[in-house]
């Protein structure tokens, strides 16, 4: 018989509920996300997919009425355990938002900011070049590193935000509809980038675009009214 390898799990949820006050935005989600794959979460507006995504790096902590029951496990550790530092969680699990949100700083400083906060001791110039190369942006900006990130186009800004996330060397990258503000050509560039990035990172993407999920993801979860209805291989 063939030796079937068990896929490595990057992160998983066990009996996860996410509440806003008394409202359960996400109900009883059990999901295992495989390492170095692109996993898409799809479903209609308001079905809880972004809430689920933000729970993976505790971004919902910023919503005062939000709380979680159940577990989210990263390497067997519950991210909502008592002694877990949310800042450390966000270092391991980076996030790219729907609208590009570069800092009002130079391109160079956008990349180095998070690394400095996290005590990076290596060569900053190399880190900047490596991160921008990983985000397929280096050739376009290598002569403009001291210029404001706001001078870049929308697609470049989004790739800069991806480079900024890569610079802190996370294990997982969350993407919340990362191409919804971009035109079809720039969307394709972001999609191609995801295929490159999954060689080194686990990517979880929320998208309302079924075609995009079909193009970029290895696994897909379909959510409806806060529940995970189906989950499996994309095709």
C-alpha cells in the first residue's frame, strides 16, 4: 500500500464560537488549516468569514463586546489561553487588509517598523530588499525607498503591505479580500504572489469572489450564517 502522508496542520479551531455581545457571529467551527497551502474562506456578506479570519490573530480583541469560546490551536497552544500575549500571536500570524493601509512613512520605514519593534538584530537593508522581492515589488521601488509609501499606486501599496507582513517573518499570513479594491490586472498579480508565498508561508484568504477562490486556493471553506457548512479540497 502507498504510504499516505498526513498533512501538517498549521492552525486549527475546536468548537469555536465568536460572540459580539449575545450575538454568535461564528458558531461551532471546527477547521484544520494545512501548512504551506492557500485556504480560502467564502460565503455571502455577513456570514462570519472575516470575523473568523480576524480571530486567528486576535484582531477581534479590539472590539469591546467581542469574546470567544472554544479553542484556536497554533502548534498545540491555545491562542486564547490565559498567558498568551496577543502581540506575540500577531507576530506569528500577520494580516493583510482589504484596503491597502501603508503607514505614513517612507517605503523603507514601512518595512523596517515592525522588525524594529520585534527586536530584529540583522541587516535592515537586506531585510527590506528580501521582503520587497518576496512581494514582487523590489524592481519597481528600489530607487524610491526613501519616498512616501503614499506615492505608490493601489496595487503597489497592497504589495508593500504584504512585504511589511513578510518582514516580521510570520508563519501564517491572513488576507481579508486583499484584491477587492484592485483592478483585474493587479488582482492577478496578487494572486500570482500568493502562489509564490505559499512555498514559505501558510495563507488563509477571505474572498467573496468564487472565481478567485477557485484560482488561488488548495482548500476552501464555505460559511453561511456563522456556520462552516462545507470544507475540503477546492476542486
